[in-house]
C-alpha cells in the first residue's frame, strides 16, 4: 500500500490534475445550483472529452463534478426553497427558513462546511477499506462473482424508480443490450442484424449520453421554470448584503452531527441502489430524533442543514467502494464513472487494485485534495450564486445537446453512434414519461457482459451443472439474497395492488 501511495503522490501533484479538479468543481457548482439538472448531466457531457486526458486527470475531473454538485444543490434549496438536486430537499427544510430570517449566508456556510467534512470522511474510509475488500474479492471465482453481480442488479432494479416491476423490466432490457455484438467465447455475431457498426456491440458513450443526458434535457425543457428572475434577484441581493457568517464557535457544536451523518451517508453510499437522497433522509431523521428542543431542527436549525448536507455528500466517495473493488456501480454517478474507466481501458474490480494500484490510489488522494479545493472555492461561489441561478434553461439545454453531439462524434468518429445517442435519448425520455428509470437499464448494459462471463465460466468449471452456484458458500449466500429480493418484490407488488383495489372499492 505504501509503495502505491508513494507512486500515487507523483501522479496527484501536477498542475494539470489540480486544474481539472477545479474545473470539475466549478461545473458541479453550476449544474448543482440549477434546479432539476444535477451534476450527472455535466459528468455525462465531459466523459467523451476525458478520452484525450490522462486517466487519473479525466476521472478525477468527473468525480470533482460530483463534489461540486453535492454542495451546489444546497444553494437554490436555501435561497429559493427549490432544491438543485433531490438530496438537497432536506437541506431546504431548515435552510430556507434561515433565509427568510435574513441568515442565508450562515445557512450556506453551514452547508459548505458540512458537505466538505462529510465528503472527506467518506474519502478517508474509501482509502482505508478499498484494498482489504479488493483482496478478499480476489479470492472469489466466477460463480461467486456472477452471484454478486446478479444480486446487485436485482437490488438496483428493485429500489431505483417508481416501481420494482418497471425497474426489473428496465434491467432486463439492459441485459439484452449487453448481448449485442460478438459472443464472448465463440466470437460469433449476435443480434447485429448484419449492421457492421454493431459487431463490437453498442459503444458506451452514446448509450450513456443518450439515456441520461439527452433524456434529462428533454424532460427539463418540458417543465416550466419554477421561480421568477425577480425571486432570484431578491434572494441574491439579500445574500450579497447580508447576514452573519458562520462562526467557529457555532461550527464546533455541529461536528458530532456532521461526523455521525457522514458515517450514515458513507454506509448508504457504499450500498448499491440506495443513493445520496436516502443518506440525506436517514441522516436528517437521525439528527431530528436525537435533537433537543433548542436545536430547532425543522424550524430553521443549523443541525438540520449539517445533517442533511453531510449525509448526502458522504456518498460521493462511498459509492466508489463497490465500484472500484467489485466493479459494481450503485448509482447514476458511479455508472457514468464506470463508463469513463472503460473508455480509458480500465476495468474496475479487484484486479484493478492489484494491477493499477498507483492509478487507483492517485484517484483516492485526488479526491481528498479536491475537498480542500472545494472549501476554498465554495465561499467565492456563494457570492456569485445569484448569477448561476439566473441562467435561462431554454438557452442552456440546447447548448447541452450540441455539446453532447460533438462529444460523441469526437470520441467514436462515427455518425452511426451520434444516431444511437439520439435514439436512446428518445427512448430514455419515453421511459421517464412512462415511469421507468433508465438507470437500471444502463447499469445492466454495463454489467451484463460481466454477468454472462461469470455464469459461462462457472458452467464450464462444473461441466454444465448449475448446482455449482449452490455448492460454494459465497455464491450460495448471494443467490439466496437474490431469491429473497425477488420474493420481496412480488409480495410488495401484490400488497400494493390489494391496497389500490381496496381504495378503489371504498371510493365507489
């Protein structure tokens, strides 16, 4: 580990790495501060252009966007009661009440400190636990790995989106997409329909940008902009004029809440399928249950802001734990970063830690450095926040679509892939309108080949006997968990239908 850390320091301490970390943070601030957009759009847009950068620099830039977004989403939540991201919804509860009392600056400073400390906590945990987990993962064989991937896909499909059934349908479609191209073992073409461009399967970048960026742009363009420019201007003027800054004497009592919420957010972030919103919710709920009347959580209390921001920001580093050690992304941001790894010829998983240790640790250390940049840049961004809030989405999103088109073509040099992006953009938009989340489909598309490889290798080991998945303890545990997940989904679906039927009967 020490040798990897020494080599990693040389990769981290470069002007280029610091410059692109700053760029990522600025983009995260900007996109996080625009209600309804989020940093995933920015990450998706930048992925094609990171192809031309050093792997460490490119990936760190993308991860820095996530860090900037974690704090940036709190700005419209506090100033306008319009959360820039879903996880900032709990920040808005206490934050906007403080704005109405003329204490917006103190609320924003609390959000900034809490976001940085919570994020830093998860980065340190990532640095300490990644190698031991990867070492254990190296001991698992194809049956175990296939069972782990299957369980992860079921969890993500069941928990992401409005309905477990819709999530599983999305997952199944993603697995089918992953089979397009040449067979992993026989090299025969599958589901290519004699289209030469599909011989190697669908390219990653067009699918990523189509499902996540294009579809999100279409959804946002349909929405009416909440809040007027007058509201934005008034809150911006209030921010520039006033209120007190957060004092050190006020920050110190918040530290136990921040650290506890950071631990909760780290655990939630490391669990595939849960995400930062759940981390923010559980952190806020825990803080409220443990609070005293004078804390005023829910009534404009600083501890409410601290808990929510530390809880959601801690997921930024934590979501890399299953990604780097097992190759399993747990949320949209991790799925996008997985795509970036693959573009650079790096396959996340236990072998990545063993074969590319300096690169992995350079990414870990860069995340810690990015936190220091975040807190220094955050105060400046707070002063400029009103200008970011005033950007017209009707101008922004067409520009996003143009940049996405250029990015795909710059990466693949194929007009065909630009068309693929448009096609999946329309598909992603239709899915969102119908209540389907594109995320399970995207993750299944990325992990499908790994699942297929694990299953087929396991069957080769056993001479075609599927009992091998039940004979080995680790695979048996995860197969059992997968079965329980399916049973729970079916039971939940039946229960919800009965509730709906009873409600309909009562209404009649």
